[in-house]
């Protein structure tokens, strides 16, 4: 079964440092997403990406966040200057699109900001 | 945007009993309703979904029912087993927008 892969599985970083979380969506999927989940809480939408541009972003996705699809396979989330409250599990997801079939989630990156 | 409410937040059941989780949504144009199961430290995994043209869907011990008039949908787990213990999330998309909004989650504990 096709999978969404994420690397690294765990990242520890100093407050103020930049981190890049990487994702390889399923190859024939057209829509890509980043979600985050603070420990014990709900899965929160960050950003959606379609046709090489952001289609929607949440209030959480402020100027410190950015996404890129630098080539035909990778989809990255960059956090420019990490804060303690950025510590969370970050999930990448992809979807075929029309009609909506739901997401396939990656296994997640646990980000710990110290 | 879509607002998804989920109840209860925690649910403890005796092994073999049934568990029911309910969600309501706000966008009447929503047409797809998935349920995800998340085990501790793992990714959410789709366990069942339903589209708005049907009222009920079953897959072995799990079923989902949809009431479009009332804008709510429910997950039913019958003959619960210890491996059903997990957090369950409902979700719904916003019309014309393929983003899913998730409920707050229900922690299900099946007591042996």
C-alpha cells in the first residue's frame, strides 16, 4: 500500500533555530497538507498546498512557517525561528483530490524545542 | 469554515460491550465523513468513512451512521476488544476546500 513518508522521525532543536521537516507524499496525489498535534490534543490544520502554491493556511501558520515543493517528490515545512510552543508532532498528509477521498497521513515528526 | 464537535472526550467500556462516539458538523455542504484511529505515538489511520449519499456503512465490528438533516454522524464499535483502545477522531471537509477539520478526539479504553 502506498505510504506518505516523513523524515526525521524525531528532531530536537534549540529555541530560535530553524528546522526543516520533510515529507514525500504519495506519487499520484495532488493535495498536500501539514497538520500538527500537541501532545494529548487534537490534530490541527496548518496549511494546504495544491498546484505549487498554498491554497489555505490557518492562524497558526504565521510568518515563521513556510512550505515548499522543491522537486517532484518532496514537500517541506520550514520553521524559521523555533519557539518552545512549536514542540509538537507534525504530520504530513496527501490526498488524491476530486472527489475527496480523505487523507493518508505520514508517520509524523516529533519536534522538541529546548 | 467547518466546525466539528465530538463527544464524549473519554469513553471507558467493558470488553465485549459497544462504544458509540458522536460528532456534529456545521457546513451543510460537507459530503464526506471519515473516522480516524490513533494509537499512542502513531499516525491517525483511516478506519471507516461515509459519503453523504448513504445513511450507514458497516465494516465488520465498526459502523458509521450519518444524519444529514441533523448534521451529525456517529461511530459504532460492537463487541469491543482491548486492541480497540485508542483515540478516535472524526473529521469533515469544508465544501470546495479539500481540507479536513478534526474533532477534538475521544479516548476509548476497553477494560478486560
